[in-house]
């Protein structure tokens, strides 16, 4: 069962970025399934780590586009990225120290909601700007 499902309304009309968002959604669903199936700490830790690493990779990819094309909301957008990346890395550090108990469903839902809202609101703000620069 999927915790989050991709819909066309999430699209920023940039194929590379849409594909990255889809992969992030997929990783959240994989982690959700692993938790529901009671998978061991090694599996959960690997998926959590992949989710966090890919999130950081994705944020860097967006920020490079912003800088390349002079996106005026760069600083505000990067601040949101930095805040989530810091929280996610702290989450991974806690998991590594304390084990399975630190990945609760509540935490996973927080990540899912944060990502969904960020894609729907903050990311969509750059879509028309970058599309106008020929980034599709
Ligand atoms: Fe798609 Fe700004 O993260």
C-alpha cells in the first residue's frame, strides 16, 4: 500500500525534477512498506539512508538550476531545503544510535507531508520561471 502517490498536479514541467520527485515518493513508500512488514534494522536503516541521501542530491540539483538561471527566490527555497536536510540527518543519526524505535510512523508521515507540501507549494513556484528559461 502506498503512503503517497504521484499525481500530475505535482509536476513542475521539468522531466528530470519530476523523475527525482517520483523517486523520493517511491523511497518513502518503500520505507513505509518495510516498517509495516516489520523488516529488520539493517533494511530500515539502508532505506532511510537512501531516502536522506537522495533528498540531499535532489535539493542540490534544484539549487544548481536556481543558480544557473538566477531564480530570485533561491535563498528562501534553499533555507527550506537546509532545514529539512538538517532534520533528516539528525533523524538518521538518532536511528543509528537508538535503532528501530526512532523511525516511527509519525516521523515517516512528517517526512511525507513535508515533501508533499514542499513540492506542491514551494517547488511549483519555480516551475513557470524555469520553464520560461527553457528548462523543461
Ligand atoms: Fe523538490 Fe525544493 O525540492
